[in-house]
């Protein structure tokens, strides 16, 4: 196997020097000051000291003010930032992030999203594992869905959402219906809430659903059926994830 053109059996040091890894937890350096721990990580890969680069990394992660504090004294979110700083110290081309935002608050999570996005802009390839589906939807270019150790799907995020996404619309009726009129027979709809609402579920993620919902509302008006409200939503990546997991469990 080769990574960046290097044979992993004989040139693993050269390959590893271009890879950064951010684990879930710190297991070493807990008694070290932040700045020293990050600088030491750079030295592990044979790179010369570069105080300016270490300062740049710490400032980008809002760690500069904590540079002389021992890692053990930091909050959980700050410790995760230190993990990222240590992984970036040797300027990798490929970065693995193992659930870097697990257990941190929403504000800090969004801050780390911005940091990861900046890495991508600098040309770093980022491979992220996460249980937060909105995190993948926010940042990923390609998404892989894993269940029980098996990869169910890997695809470009936009292509996946286009192919598997759906439109759902709930139309609240002014008066309940006992049955759907024949004029709506070709729409993927059904009565809900005791006949007080019509639910549309269809489309293919390419905009077809929105077009059908617009045609459905026109058909309702033409049939003399009044409605008081309409709520439309598109599938999220989480919806697609849940659907795929359900299909995988059914197949098993």
C-alpha cells in the first residue's frame, strides 16, 4: 500500500509525516503547558523549531492566551483544541479527526467547524468521523454512511441528497375530507389527522417535489378544496441516514 507515493512497509516515516491525527482524548502531555506540548509534537516529525508557526496555530484555535497553562487545567473543549493544534504542528496534508466535537457545547462546536473549514481552504484533506449528522451536512464534500462496521454508501454529499432526498408537505384543510377526490389521485398524497390534513411525500431531491406541491395546491383550488396552511420541508442528511439504516436493518 502506498500513501502520498510512499510504501507503507518501507517508507512509513515519510508517509506518516504528512498525516495528522486528532484522537478523541488526550492520553499524554497532561502536565505539559500547551505551547510546549504543541511544539514537541512538531519536533516528533523531525521538523525544526518554528515559534511563529506554533503561535499562528495557537491563535487560530483561540489557545494563545492559554499557552502557558497545563493541559490538565483546561476545559474539555479547550483540550480538544489542543489535540487539533498538536495534529497541525507538523503541517500535514491529510488530517484524520475522530469525533472532535463530541461532548462540547454548540457554540464551541460551530467554532471548530470554522477551524476545520479553514483547513480545507488551505488544501488539507480532512477525514472526519462524527455522530452529529448536521456536522457532516455542514462541512462535508463527500459522505460515507457506516452501520455495524459496514459501509452502506459513499458519495458526494450533494449527489446523495439529490438522489435520495424527498419533499414533504403538510396541508391543513379548512374543512375535513372523508376521502381524497379523484382529481388528486395521481399525487403521492394521503389524508391525515382525521381528514383535516393532506400529506404529500414525493420528489427526488432535484426540485420535482416543490413543483408537484405547487401543482397540488392548484389542483386543490380547482377542486374547490380550501386550505388554511401549508408546511413544506426538504429531506436533511439525517433523514437520508435514518432511511438507509432502516433499509439495512430490514435487509438483515
